[in-house]
């Protein structure tokens, strides 16, 4: 059985259909003081999948604590979290004394709740595997880059894929290899959450259809600045493709003001820019878990 929350009905329905799972919604009530009350089906099978993408994570992590403890009392013995977006992965070390290493803390927390976790393009930088962040044998990473590459191939002729910083190199290379696209990455010097300095790669840009590709776009400042530089250097167009469309605040307006063309994303986070459906890949991963491949 797949359990989901009302605000993720569409994504959960697509996954349930692709994985041939029965789906039931978790009833949720928020009290005036901010506490939440949840109600699950009265009886559950041994294996249960919980679908919850962890954007806006703070309330959702509390939900998962309540859901998993309740599910086990109702008969579930194996719980799988399908979290297309996995929060708190960027803080993988203490940059200053006293900082919480959120990746370790949240990863350990999830490992105490679930028997398996499936996610898409987690933001792992100095950590090589998801198991280091979420210490479970069944911690599965998928990528949206190949499917985004397929979409780009259908939309643009001979595109040049560019990553906005060095961290994006892994996703850019994966997407480029799918269709033999040219690719490169910018260098980023960050001065704060809203201040970034970029240096373009040493590649010919005149007349090229450029697609900026990354795992996530949040404030939009990095891709906006990259678009401005690329267009000034002669690019014919600049579009953006991301796995996770966080797009906080006025991110889209900032990007459009910089001359950005199309904005494409996967449905890991529901957003109007979604063009790539991850349900098939997630369902395949669930099938492999069931078969003991992972």
C-alpha cells in the first residue's frame, strides 16, 4: 500500500499507478496552536510505501515521525520512504564552530523511521553515497538528469549544457552523455545567499542554444546571473532545466528579468514548470527493492 497526503495527490497517484499499488490518503488536521493530528487506515499490510517530497521540510519531518510510529502499530513491518526531494542534505560539515551538521542529523533520524529510502538527485557534495548520509542498506538514489536530457533533446537543436557551478558537474555530465551534448560548467564564488560571482567556461558560445542544468534552483540568483553572462557572450538563447523546482519567493521573476527562456523541471516538487514525470523511475526502484536487488 502507498500512503500519501492530500497536497501530493497527483504525484502519489502517478506513482501508485506506475507501481500497481493501492493508495490511501492520510487524513491530517492542524490545530490552531500549530500541532497536527493524523489518521491512517485502520489496518495496513506488512509492506507500506510513504510518499512525501521533503520541500518545506520542517512540518513534514514531524509528520513522518507520527506516520511511521503509527503505521508500525497498525501492522506495517517494512516502511519505504519515497522522497523525490530530500531536504537538509547540503549541510554536510560544520563550516564554523557550533554549527549543526544537518545532513547527519536528519539522515540518522530518517534511518530510525524507515527500512528503505528512495530519492532523486540528493544534494551530496563532500559525501559520496546516500548511505553515508542516511545509514540504511536500502538507500536508493535516482537521477532526473537522463529524463531532462530526453526532454531537452526534443526541444533544442545541438544544445550546449552548462552547469552554474562546479557542484553541478555530475548532473551536467550525466545528462550530456545521454545524447552526446556538448557541456561545461561555470565557476562560482558565493559571498552570501543572494550574492554570487560567476566565471563562464572557456567554450564557444556565439549562436549556441544553451541550457543551464542543475539539481535544484532555489532563489534563482545563480542561474539568472549565468544567463546574463551567457547572453552577453553571444548565446542565442538560455533555458534552464532542474530536477527540483524549489523556486522560493520571486525566483522566477528574477530569472525572467535576466533574459531566461524556458524553465523545465521534473515533478519531484510540484510546480508549473514540471515537464518530466519521475513516476516510472520511482516505480522501477520500488520493484527492485521488492525483488531484493538493492
